[in-house]
């Protein structure tokens, strides 16, 4: 991770899904670059430990992103603890066990949509007035390369990630005059808990690395670098856009050409 001290001086951020993976990396980078951060998650022990390690510039609270009341409490905590809110990073998400559409239950589909899509909507809705009251700022909504392309067996996840991409554009149009920039970030395969071997022991990371032109899966810190830029004043004219951090995953067919 490349730290740029002072880039986020004076910023107060609320990061959902901050206990581990990309959210944890974002929280650590934000604090290292001068921000104060509310880490929010449902993994309370892990999230509390990360916040404790970050010191007085960070605090933790339980946040079920499907609860509007808990989102309101998280925004209040940022305002009461740190005096403002300038940045929202919507990072919390779940991925289902892969299954064909015809074998996906309605309850399972709704669960993914509730967390990944409705949870993001509630974050934007709740944080926007607080960010405007603080003089403006940035929202970074974490989508996926699956916000651009589908994948078999993950209809609910793909649907939710396309929705996050659209939500960012609608929010950018509505909130720009309030001084709020909104962008979506689309990671490719990143080495987080979502890619760890499941109960069957299968490790998908080597196969995914073969599909990426850079030849490897990404690191959470590499996503955090992009999020830190978008949260900073260096990205002051970036809004309503999609930013890929995917090792050229979506650039085209990465299979070797046939010999001449």
C-alpha cells in the first residue's frame, strides 16, 4: 500500500463492510492518510479489533446495511464522534453459493438483493444530507466487474452489482449540486474471503488468475488505493463514473493467440 500522508486530512468517512478484506484495507489507508473513520460491519469482534488497532482516529459500530435505522445511527456516530461526515464508502456485500436461476430460491435471491442493492441505496439516502451539511464530499459505491458482465450461477449477485452501478449514476445526477460526487468502483477478482476455498476445499484463485491478463488476482490494498483517490480532493471533477480495478479482466479475451 502506498500511503500519501495528508491526502485525506480533515475528512471523516463511514465505511461499511470494514471488518476485513477491501473494507479493512480502505479503513487502514484512510487513517494513514489523515482521515477519521467509522468502521461498520456485522462482524463485531473483528471490526472492533481493527478499529482499536487504528487508534483514536477510528471507531467501530454494528451495522446491518438492510436497516435504515442502523444506517441513521452510523451517520449520527460519525457526526457526534468526529463532528462531520464527508465520505461514504459502500463496501458491504454478500455472494451466494453458485446455482442456476432455476435452482435459486426466491428467499436467497432477495437476501442478496437486500444486502448488496437495498443496503447501498439506504447508505446513499442516509448519508447524503450529512455530507451536504458538512460542505460536500464523496460517495464511493463498490460494485464489481459483474456490474458490467454476467457470470453463470450468480444471477442475484450480478443483478445487484449492475444495480449499484446504476445507483451511482442516478445519485451523481441528483447530488452534484449539493457538492457530493458519486462514483462506482468495479473490482475484478480480489483475494478476500469471497474467494477463499469453500466447504468442498476448491480454491478458485488459480483459475481466476489464469483469466486475468496480469496473471494474478488483486489485493484488497489495490482497491483501497483507488477508493482513497476518489475520496480525496484530487478527484474533485470525477463523478458519475465507473472505475475498474481488474488487471485488464474486462479488456478482452486474454487467451494466448494460436501460433502463426
